[in-house]
C-alpha cells in the first residue's frame, strides 16, 4: 500500500508528453516548445482539438505549462500522467475510477518492461505556488463586515439552512457583508462571508456565498484557494473529524456537531498537510457528495490526509460502498450521522 502511495505521488510529477509518447500516441510539439505539446485523446478518440486537418495540427489534448496535466478540448477529460495511462488502457480518465485489478495493471504498465522508469517532467520549470490575497486586504475586507446577528437577511438564510447564527458569530464561522457596502458581492447578493483557512488556522482568503438558492459562491478573483478550507480552529482535541464539501455544509455540520472538527473542502483543498488536522485515534467521517466529484474528493482525503493514520474507524458516506467502481477506498460500512 505504502509503495502504491509513493508511486502515485511520483507519477503526479511525471511528464505527460513522455508518457503519451510511450503509450504510442502521436505527440506534436511545435517549434521545439514542449509546453505547446499535444496528442490525440485516448478517451474520445478525437485527433485534433477543433477538427483541424493536415500535418502539424494540434492534437485534441493539450498539457499544462509544467507538463504534469493534460485535458482534452473535445470531451473535456483531464488528468495527470497516471490518468493518461489509465485512459489509454481502460478508457477512464482517472485511475481512481478503475477497479483495483485494473489499477494494478496500469501500475504494471508504467513500471514494467514497457517503460524503463517513470518519465520525469523537466524539473527546471518550478511548480507555481498558489497566490493568495494580501493579509491586510483580507483583514480590511473582514472589518467592513458585520456580525451575522445584525443582518436579518443573513440570519434568515442561516435558519433556512439549519445553521446556528449565534454559534456562527461566536465562533467566527462567517460574517455578513452589509447590503449597503457598495461592494459588487453585496450587489450580487453574495453576502455570507466565510473565512478560508490554511492548516495552521490562519485566515488566508474568503468565500462569498449568495443568499439566493442556486447562486454560486465566489472567492477574490485572480487569487488561488488551493490548499485552503473551511474549519474552526477553536475546536480543540476533537474526537471526531468530519469532512464535507463547501462552506454551507461546513456550517451545517458544525451546528449539528459543535465539538467535532468539521472540515469543509473544495477542489484543490486537500494536501498531505491535512493529516495534521486529524488527531490520533479520532473517528473520521468522510461525507462528500454522492457523485463523481464527491468520490474524487473522498479519494483525495484518503490518499493525502488519512494515509498516515490508523483508519480503522473511518466512515464513508453511505452509498459509496454500493458502487463497484469505488471499491478502491472502501474501508468500512458507513452510516449517515
Ligand atoms: Zn477526448
């Protein structure tokens, strides 16, 4: 298991173009510029991205500038080098969505005699660090917000969503952006402001949640929210850790389980640093949504945050166990809380 985990980590850094070439896909690189590299899609079979013809037409799949990720312009599939191998061998974009025996076959392909070693991306190109808003900008914005209890509209949104506004104020889960503030978020009705924290508990960015059902929540534009999540550092030595998706479920579940450490995640939240948020012997509930994204989140939580822990007490959302595709991270039969 540990060997698999290490292997998957290494493949996250592997060169996608080199992997594509080894898979026998026709790689096109323009003017020697690696980052322009492209290849046909092993999933949907599209050869070029917009149906271009002729020599030198760009392939359906492009890569990111550090050559560790790919995406298909036709079918929108995406992934890393391992995902590309899994796509070529089993027509699934993610190795996580394969059965265990298929996952083993993908690993054998990369490690076996069809490949000499794991293709490494060009290490001279650094991985970009996420860019966050400045601390003073975040503080300035938060100081223009009010306590929830002073804003009837936000209070009734919380009541309607089974969130305790008194606890939200007392424990700093959220604040209210006044309708009169003139900020474009206020004009758009995104007035529930939820701090996004790093694993140390510091507020690094924000999420602005809309009051109207179905409206999307926003973070400061042009900044990253990767590695950040919603959690309450005032909960100390919890015996239960609950992973959920997003800011609303973070507050709902925190209302239901005020002594638990509830962690609201988003795409790109969970790194191996999240293991620090799980005390030894804590019971862990992974209650991500019952869909493909939820399954991917649960896998990320398992691979990053839980791997180092005694996972005998983990619970997954009921329903995950029923799906054969997702047996890879089935640990125990889960019950809804
Ligand atoms: Zn495709």
